C-alpha cells in the first residue's frame, strides 16, 4: 500500500519576502502604539515652543494621531499580501490559513482582557462570544480589546470577499485582470449606499468604517496586480484617485471631524514611496524581529500597557522609567505570545490545509 494525495497538484511555491513590508509593519504598529499611549507627551512638547522636542513632535504628530496612518498602512499591506497569496492557494486552503493566522492569538487576547476586567464591568457571555467570532458588526456588538477589534472585523470581511472572488474564478482569470473593474464597482457601491456599520460603540471611528476603509485594502491589491504586470500604472493611479475621492466624500457625509487629519494620504504616500523603492531596502534582523511582533503588539497594547506601566510605578519607578518598563514588558509579553501562540497557530493552519491523503492498494 502507498499514500496518495487527493490533490495531485504541486504545492504552491513559498512567497518571496518583501522586505519593505517589514518596515511598513514596524511603522504601523509604532504609529498605533504612540497614537494610543503617548500623545500627551507629544502634545506637551508641541505646546512648549522652547522645548528641543517642539519641532520633532510637530512633525511626528500627524503620523501618529490616533494611530490613523498606521491603521491604513496595515490595510494596504494586507491587501497587497492577500492578493499574492490567493494566486498560490486554493479557496479552502486560504480560508483555513487565514483563520489559523488570526483567531488563536485574537481569542487569547479577548479572553485575557475579559478575565482581567472587574466582574461588574464584563460584557455578557453572549456578547463575548460574538466578539470572539469577529461577527459583531452584524449585531452592533461592542468592540473588544479597548476598541482595536474593529480592524479585525474589517479584515475578515476582506478575506471573505476575496475568497468569493477566488471561488468564482475572477482572481485566477488572466492572473487577476477581472479584478480592477470589480474593485471599482465595490467602491462605488460602498459610498453610494448607506454606510456600514452605523452603530457608534466608540467615538468617531465606529460609524461607517467598513465603507470608509475597506477600499484601502483594494488599493494594496491593485498595487500587487500592477507589480505582476496585470494592470498598468495609469490604471492603478486612477483607481487610487477614485478611492481617495470617494473616501473624502464619505468623510464629508459621515465623519466630517476627520476631514482635516489626512492620515489616509500620509499612509498612501508612505506605502507608495517604500513600494517604489522596494528593492533598495536592506534586510535587517531587528526590523524582521519587530515586524513579527506586529500582530501581538496591536492586539495587546491598548489594554495591557497601562496595567504594565502602573505596576512599574507601584514598585517605585518614576514616570519616565515606568513608561519605559511598560514598553519593555509589553514587548516581552508579545515575544512569548508569538512563540507559544501565534507561530503554532500558523503551523497548525498549514498542516490542516494540506491536501488529504488516501491509501491506495
């Protein structure tokens, strides 16, 4: 007897490592971390015209405010990578691997946040289950992880849309030539209809964020298509202009308070600069190491950093030292999570998605 795979096609080749994406990931989580946890020191430096940090703080401010530029960079990176991945993976394989990539560490993060909350501040169990599923936008469920869950919900929508396009054959037809008009139509539909979601669980960002930010995932995808020679640069440029115009129209209609921030333009500009010079960026072990911590830091920073910093302060550390110890503790925690949760989850997804084998006499 011998084992024969049910799918005799050759396994997909491993994707090359795009070093410029590692730099973008490091910027993105740095922008989000600073924007969520260190805006007050930046604001103080900006307000003090005599401070040596006055102008550096002013230059840094638009790049980190609310972590907005970093989040859009995350979306651009994701769209770019997923489009390449789908050229090499079957639809079911893609969904299994994406689920294994996202859910294990995410579930650990949500359950840990829930366990550390004061009992009378915990959400009901049915709400927790919806948060764990990442399907809460359909039921107006509050966001977990101090709000950062919203980006994961959006990513999940993107994965499902791309899997459907793969199943319909449009990702593979002429190497993806059918995708640009489909993308343009999707953008039109998002901004011509009622924004989604419409509940406002947290501040400004909860209203219509799928409509406003889903198109930037498609921009990343278009750049991958251009890089492969599927579309021309003029087509990509027109699509980017189309997305930006629709985005600002959407902001005027739904979130006018964000009109003056322009972080999507900053994120697009940064991504395009690094992408155009993608062959020039040196591979650095430090950048690679930091890049691998991106997902863990993103999931854990918003609700653990204050606890870690305050613990250091209670042990006698001064304000600045407590901040430093908080950052170091966060990084150490994320190193362990990557080692013991994220990487095993990715390996599990790869094993589970391999073609099954059957016994042949």
